[in-house]
C-alpha cells in the first residue's frame, strides 16, 4: 500500500535528522583525533543539510576551518586551501574570522592587495575585532603609502598643479591622460578645468579601486575613464580611443626618476600623445601634445651630517672588545648599488629639515642636471649619455658625509614646485652617502668631484672624491685617473704629489664585502648597546659559574689564552667542562654572539641568514683569535626555520637567549611574548632572556605635523574635492619611524611610564592598564609619542630615544584633538594585544 505524502516527508525528515546527528558526532570524533580535513567535510554536510544549525556550530566550524587551512598550507595544497575558504564564505558570507583568515593566507603568499580587501571587510563587519585591525593596519602601510596623506594635505602643491592644468586645458588641451593617477586628483582637476575626455591609469589595485570611489563620489565617473594598468601597456585604440593632447603625471620620487617617469613619457610620446608643437610655431593646443610637468632642474649640495654618517659608515674598529679586521669592508645598500647587477635604488631619503642633529652645507647648491619632458629625443638620450663630471668648490670646513639632491619641477613656464630642504614641502630629499674614502675631511679651497648620470631609471651620483687644495691639481683631470690629460701636469714629482691629493688610495686587501641595511650599520655604531650587552652577559655567566677561575675569565685574560690556542693551529674548541650555550635570535646582522664568545667557556650561536653575513662573522672571529668552530650558525642546525627556538642539544639548555623585542621602526616585534614564553622553557636554571623586561614610556603632545601625515584633513587642502573619507579608510592609528628629537610638536606632559613587558616574569605583565597623566601645558592633545627603556637587567638599560640609538620612535595619533588645560589629569587606557599597542584617552 503506497505511503501518504505526509508520511514520506516525515520519513525524509527523520533520515535527515539522523544523518545530521551522525555527521556532528563524526566531526567531533575527528576533531578529538585532530583529523581536521574529515571534520571539515562533516561540518560542510551538516550545514548543507541543516542551515538552521549555523549559529550553533559556527565557532567549532571556524576552529576546524582554520586548523585544516593551516594543514593544507603546510602541504602546499593552495588550490584546496582556497576551495575550502570559498565553501566557507558561501555558508558564512559575513564572518569576520573567516575573512581575516583568508587575508592572512593571501598576505603570506604575497597577494597584499587581495589580503587588504579581506582584512578591510573583516574590520567593517566587526570594528572591535583586534586581529583583523592589526592585520589591516600592517598591510595598509604597504598598500597606501604614507606620502599620499602628506601630499594630499599639501595645499600649495595641489593649487600649483591645479593652476597649471587649468591654464593649458583652457588653451585647448581637451583630451587628457593621467599617468599614475593615485586618488585621481589630477584627473579631477583636468575635468573641472573643462577637459572633454579624461583617461587615468593606476597600477595598484587598491589605489585604482579607491580612485573609482573618489571619482564617483565627486560625480565625475562619466567624464573620467579609469584603467587598472600600467601606462606602458595602454594601446590606442584598444584601451583609449585616441591620442591625447595632454599628459599629467607626478610619477617622480625624491630622486626624480625613480618611479619610471622617463620610460613612461618616452612610451607616451611614441604611442599616446599627439605630436609636440614645433618650436616657434603657433597653433591650437588641441592639435599638439604636451606634458605637465614640462621639465625639471636637479640640484645638489655636499653636506656634513652625523646622522647620515652613522647610518652609512662604520665609525668604530673596536666594538665592546671585538676588533673589526681591515680586510672586511662594510657598506650600505645605497653604496653597493654602484657595482650591483641588481637594480637597487642608489640613494636613501631624508627630510633634511628634520634630520636629528641637523646638517652643515659644505658647498653651495649646484645644478646637476636639467631635463625637458616635452623633448622625446632628450628623454631617449638620458639613459645613453656618458656620466657628466662635476667639480664643486668647498666653502665650509667639515666632514663629507653625503651629497643631498632635490629638484624644481617646472609644471610650465609659470608654475613650479621645489623639493628643496629650505622649502616648506611635503617632499623628502635624495641622499647619496659618501663611502670608501681614506679621509672625509674637507676645507675651503678643496673640491668635491663626482659623476652624474641617469642609468636604469635612476639618477646616479658616483665616483665621489675629494681633491685637496694644497697640491693645486687640475680638478677636471683628477676626476678620472685614466685620462691621458694627466700627462700635461709637468714633472713626475708634481704628478705624484697631485695624485696623492686624490683620496682614492686602495685599502688593505679586502677578503669580504659585507652589505648592510642602514639600520644595521647604525647598530654597529651603537657603542652603549654592545657594551651594555657585554656587561649584562658577563654578569649572568659569572652567576652561573661554580668556580669563576676555572670556567670563566675576564676578557683581558681570555685574549691571551685564545691567542695561544690559535697559534697552535687548533681546529676545534675543546671544552674541558660543558660550555655555556648562548643563542642570539636578533634579526639581521649582529656581533653579539662574538662578544659572548669573548667571555669565557661559551658556545655562541648566531641566527644570521645571509651567507655573506656568515662569512663576515667568521672573519671577525678569526681576527679575534677564536679557535675554529667556536661560533656556530644556528639555522644550519634547525630543520624548520620557523622553529628557531629549540634546545642547543637534546640534553642541554641555553644559558642566555637574546631576543629582538623592538623593531627599528619603534614598534614591538610581532609574537614577542609568545617567543619569550618558549624561551623561558629552554633556559637552564639561572639562565636569562635578554632583555629581561621593557618599559614603554610616552608623553602627550600637540603636533600638526603628525595629524597631517596620518589623515587628509577635510576638503580644504584638496581644493573642495571629496577625497578624505576614502583614503582615510587606510589611515593607521600608530605612526612609526619617527625621530622624536626633531618632530615638530609641543609637549603637553612629562614622559610617563605606560606599559611594562616582562619577558622573564610574565605574571608581572598587564595587557590592560590605566595611566594617569598630569598636563603641564595647555593645548590640544593630537598624539602620544612613545619609546622604550630596554632593561638587560635591573642595572643595565638601553634608551631607544637616545642620540646613539639605532631605533626610531613611534606615536599613537588621536582620531580627534583633545583640549586640555594645565594642571588637568588625563587617564589613558593602554592595551597590549600580541604586538599591537593601543592607547586611548578615557573621557
């Protein structure tokens, strides 16, 4: 007898309920046995059969997904990984945890644009979700560089560009291409000026999408066509229907050519612009092509600057008792680009008006180069021109540390913008550090010689030398020793004397060239840092030594013993008793393991990664008479680079572990407290983590500069265009890489302890803390700069804001200014989550 329809439905329902129940049980069983893949499959079945259970299983599903995703990632099953996330988003399209997790995987794989989209979505879904906020802030700095805010707040710059564009559009240039559009501000200037058709290209996906939103918000989407591509890939008529009469661009960096303006304008003249107007010929602008900016003049100046010097030249030969051999040559990345096969930026950048310690001009400013962006042949010849030799007279006694470069951007014959350090400008200057001279002292009458060229899309200033005035040598001839003209110098004695004045004598034979980041050179020059570590390590090792005489010696005694050991040609270090194991997991180049090795029966381990750095440390060890194999490179012993923190041997523990707690940017290193927790488990009794604890100090300030560098301030600086709400989505609450000593600000309080991070005694840490701050000057609190006192032990500490510090400082920038009166007390809420610090004012 056939069943009724109702009975069939109830049977199906019972079967569905039974299957859901069994699948849930199976999922829980798989989780217990850590079979995350099968558990995930069961949860997918449950949610497809019983979507009403979504809220009940959501947290467990999230946990399962994240664990299974990690497993897939470790197995390099990328397609399966994102397939899982795709299914998960179909079930939970508005889940911030899933969005954040997808973003983390995308970021790991280098897809920053896509990762930012998911982090941003997660923050929008839950503004209080700390993990997503931290991730978004981290990636925001990559995607929307901080100079966007500074430039958009530069009213003078915006007005000058607007006036130049307005003038030429009104003269007839009605078709416009904006190369490197950014937020689209120049495109909108052109449209407002009366351009009929405006095209704009932007390579960054994030900036392209932001520009689309900005253009739409300003009701210009029908008049401006945005292209997500490089200008070099634009084809007429495939991408734009016509050649244009005007190209506008600001694809220039501090060194003028570094963003590829020459290459893009050569392509534009050949493929995208109308022909240029012949010189002396009148005619309608609409018939011819032109570029804004029309050209640029590049200027330079030789300077003395201790801050640049300590970041690019090693100023010490002995660091805490460790001798640096002359056969090892240290140089910064900026200098290494001269001979490198890679295309490396040959300069660094500084806001010279705010450089700590200031600078001293050693020469007058001089013109190094002029370029006409409306002359195709001149643009083409730039890369093939031979370097231009220059000789600049010295006007001031001092130490030659760098050539500082800036330019005047000539938008047209009426409007220009200067990036000079003497101007109020949003621009930094290009800095070419001077290195590899026997002597850097100059005086009036001397000349600084150099060669200037444009190669590999960069302005290059190379072969910088000093010509001494005392010998009266012909300057032009001295700039190139190989020129035959040098024979015109008369007698052989005169020639020898003149050549002696050219400071290019060869150093001792170089066995190892070691290229370091500027912060790594500044670290080597940080004498208190190394002496502090030496003293603190010595105290720990002495405290661990039962008999100081037998197991540990003073550095002075050790030197002789190691010398004698080395003279015997000893191959390996043989310890009569167990050595003390010291591990340095500092990031980058560090000589702390060698310093540790000078303190007695110590087996030091370095975690440097680059082979060049390892060879350098080996040479330094050899020069300091270390028996061979004293210094070990820890990553050669570790199978998984992610698991650096392990025992030195299966039956041994570390006496000292050195952790990098503070980034050179002024922020706390990521996952620092987690690393400290693992390190505590790997220490022998009485062993120490360095640093043992860190105090974070801060003060309240009023700083217009920090406010303008952090967010666009309404529509006034952008001349009425609505840009701020869109780009300000990418503002971050913490500004890093600050020099507090030169930051334009008014202190409103004295320095106050904000937070303690104890790596040895975690029970002393407090992730949430309230701090009362006394106001000592009336004003408006706009930011809270902070820095650290890094305690190696109770008596030895390092100040990250000191003059010798290789660390920068950071600041929390307030969303809105807070008016305060002298004598008032403000309560700060300080929170520490993972590596993120948040500081808010309790009203």
